[in-house]
């Protein structure tokens, strides 16, 4: 069975298990609050808890408090207040976190845009079939608190086969695939949310909604496009939510995941896909210099950037590889290798050769030995002797002239 066919089957099955009713909460006093009744996430990854609401107070300027609870245990998982900042000439709304159990939750939606959605991180099988509700409160209208209906999460067990590998080179574009099955068509809208995992958090890089209708052109609404570097290139009508990343950077290497929300009448499908992007770059020497280190003598430094990490070779003035006095350290966050040659023994030109599987770079530096430096000092002093003699003669002449004059 081909890998492409497996992915199509997986997407179809995932679509079936994530077809959900987009239900209304307990609306009253002009409020409505809507959440999907079921959604899906993958073990070890993140997913989005969706909560959209309306209230009868347009342009409301006061505090909005959003609270998420787990229903069965009746535990508050996450709560924050969105408030107007008083430290700016213009009104700026900020979030004050009130509760964040185990630091697993993060704000995603903007309450000022009637969106109280949040992110839940590091899903585990323990989260399977957990039930959540969303509550929204306006501080000026405390009696109008609105509560959503129950939202149940299904956790798909992790599988290495689900992680799609993508490789690109620094400066080139790359396409991150995301497959989903809309199951039915003539949908009202498709929202594509792409996120990037980093060591300490997940950041949204693209959030785009495409409104569709039969026989008319689509309309896009883009609320997030980090650095304007991302473009939705997949054909959504064929279940493709792939994006194109332009001008790859080395720090683009990460795990990415997409959430696709398909609205079909009063139903919504939620699908998640995961991609690993590896950005490669040829070895390039950034710096080659000589300096003195306190207590250790003289050192030649060669700093190299590249992915995978570069191997550094030193060549002495006689053309022979140098192994003695060599140290190498790596800086993973910066994708750099730092090579040092301590106390070179010979006088002349040294070469730093950096190489990985994508390329090779070399630079040279003229490095006099310590003895040569001392010799240069002696030569310099000898050059000063005629000047010193001239000054002595001049001073002697002035003294004699003054005595004769007297």
C-alpha cells in the first residue's frame, strides 16, 4: 500500500471521527455562545478548544473574563481577564492570566472579536474523552454570564508514521502539506490554522478563513501571517490545506501542525495534521581571527554556520592537518560550530576548512609565531636607535649653544 494512499485513508477516517455538530450554548439575554461538540487532537501535540460568542453590547470597553472548565471533575483549567490598558495614550487590551493548570493552556482567540478559543498543549491519552465548557463574563454585566455546551476531545495515539518529513535549504521556499477530507462540500467556510512548535511554546504562523459558496469566488480573511512569509497554496475543495514558506531560515526547523475547521451548515469538521520541517544550509565561515586569551596564550578562532553541523579542519603553513591544541564546540540554537586552534607552533598562513554534506568553505589567516612577534619588537627598537641618537645630538647641540652664548 502506497504512502499516499495510507494518508488518504487516514484523512478520511479522521474526518469521519471528527465530524461534529456545531452546537449553541445556553443563550439568554441576547447572548449566544457556540462550540463544536467534539474535536480531535494527537497525543503529544496541541489542539484548539473553540469558543465563539456574541453579546448584546457592541463596542463594550470593559473587562472580559474567559474561563474554561473540565466538566466531570468540575475543575477550572484556565481563566484570564482581557482588560483595557491604562498605560498608553491609545486603548490597548491586554490579558491577565488568573489560572493556568500545569501551564498547559494559552490564549488563541481575541475576546474583543467574540472569540474565546484557547490552545491546549501536550495532549496525553489521559485527555481522551475529557469534556470542556467555556464561560464568558462581562464585568459591567455580571448577571449575563454565558456558558457554552460541552465540548469533548478525542486524542489520537501518536504514531511516527503520522509525522510527514519536509526538507528545504536556507533561502529557498518549501511546501508544508496538510491533508483533510471535507466529507461533504458546499461548505460555508474553511479555517486553516498553522502553528509552529518551539522549545517553550507554540506560536501561530498563519490563521486564514476562506468563505465559500456554490458558483461564486472565495473570499479570504487572514488574521495572522507571521512576517508575511506564508501562503495558502492547497486546493481546499480537494482537501488540501498546504502552505508555502518563502525564504527559509535555519530557525524554521521545527514541528508544524495544522488545524482545519470546515463549516457545513450547522456542522463542523476538525482535522489536524503534523509536519516536521528540516532546513539545511552549506557550511559557511562567518569569522576567522586571531586573538589572545587570558591565561591560555594565543588562539585562532573559526566560527561556522551550517546545518547539519560543520566539521572543521585546520591546516598549518606546511600544508599538514593540525590535531594538537584543537577544540570544537557547537551552538545548536544558532546552528554554529566554533573551532579554536590554541597556541599555533609555526609561523605563516593557517587555513580553516569547514565542510558538511551541503557544501565546503575555507579561509586563510597569516599568523606570526610568538617568537616572531618578539623579533619584530627587537627590530622595531633597533629602528628607533638613529632617532634616539639624533635627539641626543640635538639636545647636546642646544646645551653647547647656550653655554657659548653665555
